[in-house]
């Protein structure tokens, strides 16, 4: 009835150590500004801020947050057995229309006494958010749920993800294959291969998450719901000619131009 997933409504803090939660918030802010920082540099930055966070703890917290530096590190992650990796198909391709390319990703969302994970599906041409969802775990089910919700609104020619286990699983890729959608995956350590959703996370964090203090999962869901409505329908994007993603996605800009209306 509330439109909130069961895992979000019944959220239990993933970590009850107040110091670790505070440091994860700090790591998230550092990483958003410097996504090429690995555990050693993040540990060094935190220690310069007088936080006693060694390399081992930084690595543990980053792993729990589901983040890693954009360059590959030895043995940082291993391919899941049986999971096929697909090539990156978008290099040099001009994005000229809606539903040409969609992509998805996961980011960390801090709360007052814990954290959640946020995923979303974005249309590259319009920057429109087709679907989003919160979860208290990195299990792939919430990624598949948000994909199915997005596909209820349309179907892209290509769908781009990173090589995370959530996206290389047979369950996830099977949905795309059944829908006749080409699968594209970022190269290892190449965050800019999925640049539009990386820019989305920066906007979400700076304009919403970092200025809030979510009490719990329900509070986070309600606040993010308002933000994504604003993002889609009211936020003016300079790269879109200072109009909203919703107007581009629905074709309203083109219709108004063809009718001779002036913006």
C-alpha cells in the first residue's frame, strides 16, 4: 500500500557500531569527490581529519558499502563462476533518442543509525529516471525488481551495467535477453563507461542525501521519492537546454519546437 519494499519497511541497521557508521558517511563523501581513491588513500584522508581508520578498516567499510576505486586492484574482486561477461558496446556511439540506451548502478545511502543501498535505471538521452528502489542488502533481487519495473514503462535497444555479480547473474541477464535487449557491460575499473548514472549519484548525494538525516528506511524512501519526482519533472539540466528530463523523455520539447512555441 505504501509502495515501499518489505526489506526497506522492516529495515534493521546493518551495522550497530556508531563509529563505523560515521566513517562510512565520511568515506562516501570522499569517494564521490575522488572515485579513483582506493583504501590506502581514503585511510590517509580520514587520518588527516583525525579519524583513526587504518587501511584494513577502510577496506572492510568500503566492501560493506559496495564501492571500490575505479582502477582494478590485484584480487580486489573475482568473477562469479558461471557468470558471463558481456563487452562494452557504447564506445563511440552517438546517443540521439530516448530508449536507445538505459543503464543502472547501485550506491550507498547513509542514515542516522545505519545505511541502505539505492539502485536506479536511467535513460541516457533524457536523463529520465525510469525506476528506483532501496534495499538493506546487496543481493540481486532488488536490482531485478527495479529492472522489471522500468521495463513496464518501455524497452531500450541496449542496457548497460558494470560487471557486478548482481548484473552478470543469469537471472538478471535473462530478463534482458528475453526482452530482446542488447547487453553492454563496463570495462573493469572504467567508471566513466557508465557516466550518466555516475553523474546522477553525484546529484542525488549533493542535493538530497547529504543534506538530510534519514531517521529510518521509511523516512529515506519518502524523501527520495520526492527528490526523484523533482529530478524528473522540475530539475532543469544545463546539458538538456535547461528543461527537465521528463519533458525530453515524453517528447514534449520536440512537439513544442515543431509547433513553433518558444521556450
